[in-house]
């Protein structure tokens, strides 16, 4: 697979978001199938694996540690701190320095490694200066427990404040044709400081893959169900976008998912999408996306078809929106 630069690392142009191997979308696969997906990803040329302490309440890190330890050195590993489940199972944001350091120690054990290549602050806790949280992560770099620092779901202003404390290698946030917040400021800010922009949910949480046409088939705990774009009239309006999108995919001899990823790759050479999947066929499909070349005309047609004016509904419910720091909704 083609490569892109992420800090000191040269990684596959398409990375693997590992969250849904443990929770969030649909029903997670069993450990054997999840392990097969991870190993097949390596065989297909994926060298960028993304997890977090939050995912599966630690189970996702444990999965990666158990499966990937036999092929250590073949990939760059990213994890996250600052957001986790408390003893009662409630999601909690806590970016106090001592908590971040404790979370890192726990993650190192689950991942069965001595060092994490890229460690993100999963959420900025707004009651704590970003400089304090980044200072704690900088300590971890000096101690040799992590190699690089990233940020997730923050604004360009917060990114620059953090970067003044310690170089930021990557900023991760949602980015796809139907989520364009990054274009307001952080894409340019990342380019300015030489940071990679890691795009999660690059296929619009599966929507732009074209297979999800009925949300009633989703299991009760699927995280898409409370999201405004997947509800009622909003979802009905958004479904109408897929006919034109499918037509453009056919014209470009690619799948809808590949078209989504190819559009993202065309937004800048510092953009690295990390789609997630539980299926090996989708894994191979996504890996081929860098080979899709889109003309200027096709890019313009895609922009006109799916953009903030044509997508219906906010990306998060109000309570989650309040937790993040990104520009726009």
C-alpha cells in the first residue's frame, strides 16, 4: 500500500480503526474472527493500527496485544487516554496528569509492549488547561513510554497551544464528505505545524458504504442510533444522497467506500483515513482505495453532492457535542 508520513513514522495511506472489533457498531465479532481481521490487515499492507483505552473498556487493547505481539515491528501502534469507563461503566473524561500516566501504564500492559508509538489525548477536559495534560504526555515521551503525542477532537487553537508545549504528531477527528468541520481550521493548522490529520469515520460511520439503508436493523447499543443524522427525517433525507454517490462510484470503477476514501486522500497528503471494519472483504476493499484516482471534475461533483448544506442533522447528540472542542457542529 502507498505510504504517508505521520510524525517520524511512514505508515500505510489507509490505517485501521480497531474500535468496532470490540464495541460501538453492530455486534462485535468473537476473538478468533477479530484476530483474523488484524492479521489479514498486516498481510494487506496496513501498518497503522488505532485503538484506545475506552474501546471495549480495555478489551480492544487486550485484543491487539494478544494478536499483534507475534508481528511486532511491522506496524505503528496508536492508542488514547483521557476518556474511559469508570467502575460503574459510565464514560468519563479525565485528563488530569496523574490519571493520564496511570492510564498509559495500564495500556502498556494490555498492549503487551514497552512503548506506544503514538498516544492521543482522547478528549481535552475543558476544566484543565491543555498545557497541563500535554505536559504529562511529554513526561511519558521523556520516560520512553510513548514516542509521539496526538490530540483528538480539538480546535486549531487548542492544537496550537498544545504544540507550544510539545510537538504534536497527529490530530484525529471525524472527517468525510458528510462531516467537514476539519476544513474550517484544523486541516490547515496541521499542515502548518507538520502534523498528520487522521480522519476517523471516513466512510461516514458506514453510511457512505451504501449498505446501511434501514437503521432498525442496528442492535440497541449501536452508537449510531442516538446520532441525529441517523434518525427519522434526517436519515430519510440523507438516504437520497446515496443514489448520486453510487452513480459517481460506478463512473469511477470503484466501490462507494473506495470513493469515500479516495476523496479524503485527495484533500491533502497529510490526511490519513482510518476506516474500521469487522469484515475481511471490506478490509481488502479499503486497502485498494489509494489506487483510485479522481479527476478534478469528479472531486467537484462530490463536493456539490455531499456537503454541509446537503447533509441533514448534526453529527453528535447535544450531550456528546458539549464534550468536544472542534470548530462547528
